[in-house]
């Protein structure tokens, strides 16, 4: 069954003074799509530098990617390692200590591959049901995996921001990869920095993403996260990729979206999701 993509990219500065997240959706002329999101850390301007180096590295490598000859997982692994090296090198030519998390999704005909380091997440939904999500490289996630604490307890744990790995550190980064095959209409992917996912359950995310277009879902999620942060919100970045059945010729072209949302916008709220 032919599929089309409904996609949206959104940013919000939250209650911070600087946006240190960066994300991109990049199309390949041979029919592949790359989505990459980075959450920079490292003090004033350092985080923005690190996240920009992540996106720059993925963009450059993707331009030379051959769908017929190259390995998708090999590309993603190479991108993360090269970004790690580039961020480490930048420490010697700047006065900052830049680091970044990263998550990326590569869609080729019939298949999706993804990679991540740190606590920027990817969620894979079929309809409104969670198929899987990435497992954070963080201290609290390790406690959740060992069943010492619950996912709800992890959200309020005093060490919830402690990462076990990030790009740009002294040690080699932890790199986790996975794939989904085959892809179907109704599959959707959400890439998110912790400034967004921290305020939602997986069930809420699946309901919103499945019920609305990529743009409407993005607006709604940003609005809820801003309200639920109560004036203490982090930078927000997200990418939504929805796979839809291709319309018949008499239905006209599919409706696709890509949008940036800045901190001055105020998005509408869906009453089914109270801002608690």
C-alpha cells in the first residue's frame, strides 16, 4: 500500500533565556527521510553549539547516503560518533564545555531505523498504541529498568536530570539503535527532548498524535507542556512523523505540515488533557 508522510517540526524556548535544542527534517532525493533532534548542554551558548554540531553532522552525512548501497544503521552510528568527536574537539577552541543528547530517525522504503544517546526520546505508535520507545541513558531510567522505582516516580526523582551518557564527554558515548519493519499506514513517530516528554504519559502522547494532524498535535503538545511546567519549563523540541495511506487520485494531494513554534505563540488547549 502506498504511503505518504505528514510531518511537523516544532520548537519552543520554554522559560529559559536561550534555545539550546535544535532539530531538522531532511528529505533525500532518492526517497528517504531523516529526522534528527539534539538537546544541547554546557552553559551559555555551549549547548547551542553542541546541538548545532549534531544536526550539521547528520545533514552532511545524509547528503552522501546511498539507499541502495549504504547501511542505514551504519549511517546513524557514524553520525553519532562523528558528532561526539566534533563536540569534544570544540572544547579546545572555545571556553565552553558543550555536550548534547541526540535522537534520529531514518525512514527508507518500507523500514525505519533510529538511534539515540542520552535522554532525548523516540516513541513509535501504531494508531494510539505505543509500540516501543527508546530507553534513556540516565540514572533514573536505570532504576526504572531494575524496577526499583516506577516511571512516575522517575519524573520527580531528585537525580532525574543525571545522564549516564551524552555526546561530547570524555568517555565514548552510549549508542542505542533499533528498527521497525515493515511500516504501515497508522505508524507514527515522535522525537522529543525532555522539555516535552517529561510532562506526558505515553498514553497521552499516543492519543494526541493519533487523533490530530502532525501540526495540530505539535501545537497541542507544546501548549500542554508550557502549561504543565508552571513557569519553569525547559526548552522544547519535537518532531512528529505520521505515515498515512496515500489518497486516491480524486482526493487530491495529502495535507502535510512543517512548522516552527516560538515562545511568543500561545497554542490552543484540548480540554481532554487538563494542565495538571
